């Protein structure tokens, strides 16, 4: 091939469903054809929502060059590693995936990507914190690309009521990597005929940011705001006074968040129990221990049960969030369908303790309930009937303290706190690691059961480790092993290594 002959411009787009990746590809094709180029596009669809993105691949070739050569160009159907000129990614992890595939190279590729994150399935289902390190991904992308254009495009699209494809199109224009002027880009959007004004507004800001005409937005400050000492609600006022008078100032922000969470979850009396439990830990004089306990105790006391799930699914803020996410137009109707599959155990745990235990151990009644719930059901929460069903279930919050699940969780919490108190008297480092073992107790259904089993196993290990010089580090290793895999093989290996 003659290196001086015209070459196709090769563009890859990685976008998730609903982000307008297909529209972006169509815009580029339409723009190129109106500007005298031959354009070809293909796509390979991703699967299962967030486990993969659709890859759109385009090649553009000057029509005049083809006519001069007297032959149509042969254009490829898929991107080849090391042979992509421009790569557009609608999310940071997708940019990282492109780097992994070798589609981004420092000798030729301009990488244009949004820096926001939409967590992958593997990140969400990890037993520990499975989130990828965003700064590390950005650094890898910057090292791999000839030029890396990035900013939070989701934020820009939301500000203008558009979709991220319009911002990417603007960033593509602002980067100056294609041989088309701005008017050609804008005319392409106008020819589309749908959402023109919103798309042009998002395009304009995207182009300005890519060109460096708009300064980067300042990162949010990490400093916690002072916790107010007063509140118009008398009961909340009493809790805030306790917070300010009985706990160190460094812990006020975490404690205030715990109070907010538990009042929202149950009521002020329940939040008062939270402070009672933490105040007992303050007596040991270890601020780090109390601070860690404040976070983990709030999480455990707001455990997920069927009542909590129903409450969250019927809140007005949730319907507003869904409307914003799908960008619902004023003349459109929204339907929300929830797949509900409660097991017999979840049903029993929602009932009063005595009734729940009876049903769990019964014969025919248990089999009848299991048959009714075997397949699960779809509940349309946007309909009156579906909404009232879940709203009524959420109303059982006032009876939560009498439920079987509350009794079980409360007993585990009290035993955990007692283990912390016992260890704190002689080995504060071990007590801190016992507090952190709460990370295992989370989720629902099989995930929750597995976590509780591992948690109880670690509590037994803490008793055996007490008095050993390496007790804290040994328990920390066991905890990380328990979080490493759901099958427990890593924990078994760590257990053997700890000589327990």
C-alpha cells in the first residue's frame, strides 16, 4: 500500500444502551456523506445491560480520492488493534476496556471519553468493594492514547436535557480531529429533526470543553460541613444535643449521617438506640474504634428487609429519578415493572416473630406459601394496584421491631458489640478488626446468608485469637479472605494458615 495515498479515517464508538450510540454513529455517517466522503458503519451489540457496550465502527474515505483512483475503497467491518484513529467512549470503564483491547495506541489514537462511572455487574456483585480505581483508569488511558480528551459528559448532557451522544459529538468537533468544520457538525444535528435545541446546547458545551474553552469544573470539597446543634423537631433536637455533648467533634459528621439514615429507616427512638450503643464504646477512649463502629453500626441497623425495599420503591424521589434517567417527555407515559421473588424465609422474617417461626417450621402452610412464591411475580409500581401493594408493605415499618428478622439481627448486633467491648479492654487493635467484620453482613437472600455464615465463623475465630500477639492482623487476613470469593475457598485457606 502506498503510504502517501489517502487512507480511511477509522472511528470506534463504545456506548451503552440508551446513550444514543447508534444516533452518534448515524450523525457521523450523515455528516461525512454530506461533506463528500464515502462512509460505512457496523455495530456489535453488547449483552446484559452493563456487562458490555455496543461497539460501533465507522470508516470514512474521501469520495474524490476514490473517483480519482477509479475504484471504490475496501472498508473494514470491525476495529483492529493498533489501527483506530478516533475512539469515543460514553463511560470511563469503556475507555479502559478499549485500551485493554489494544484499540487505543499512542502513535495515532485520539481518545474521547466521559469520566463518569456506571458500575459494571462485576463491580456491583463483588463481596468486597469491587469498584475499579477511576484515577488509575484515567492514567492508563492517558498513557495509551496520543491525545486524551475527557470530562464528565453525563453531567453536561443532564444539564441540557439531552443524551450523552450529543456531548460526544460536540467533543469530537472540539477536538478538531476530523476534517469537517463546526457548521457541518451542527447542520447534521438539525437534519436529524428530533430534540434539536437540547442536542445543540449539549453539543456546544461538549465542543467548548474539548477545545479547552471552558475551564475544568472544580472537584467537590471533601471537608465535612459542621453539624447543626439545633432542629425544629424536638426529638431530633435531643439527639443532636447528645451528639454534640457526648461525642468527640471529629465524629460528629459520621454520627449525624448515621442518625439521618436510621431516622429515615425507622424513627427517632431507633436512632437514639444507635447513640446508646456508641456511647458505651466511647468509654474505652479509642476514637478510631468509635468512628469505625459508628459507620458499621448504622449500616447494620438499617439492614435491607422486604419492608425497606417496598419503602424505597414507592418513594416519590424514586419515581422522579427514573423519569430523569429515561428522560421522560411531558407527553409520555411511564410504566415501571418490578420483578419480585421473595423466598419463604423473607416472608417469615417480615411476620411477627412467633408467627414467622411457626410458618417456617410448619408443614402444609409452608408448602402452600412456597408454591405461591416459587415463580415470583411482576408488580407494576406505576399502577394504582401495584403501588398500593408495596405501599401497604412499606407501612409495616411501625411493626418492624416485633418481626422475626428484627429479633435475629438485633441479637447478632448485640453479640457483635459485646465482642468489641471484650476485646477493647485488652486489645484495641483486635476490637477494631472485629468492628470491620461487619462488612460481611450485607445484601439479602443467599448473599446475606453466606455473609452471616462467614461473619459467625470470624467471630468464633476472634475468640480463639484473643491473647495472641498477631490477633488483629490474623483476623484482618481472615476477613479479607472471606470477602475475596463467594465460595469460601480463600477463607478455608486463610483459616488453615492461621492455625485455628
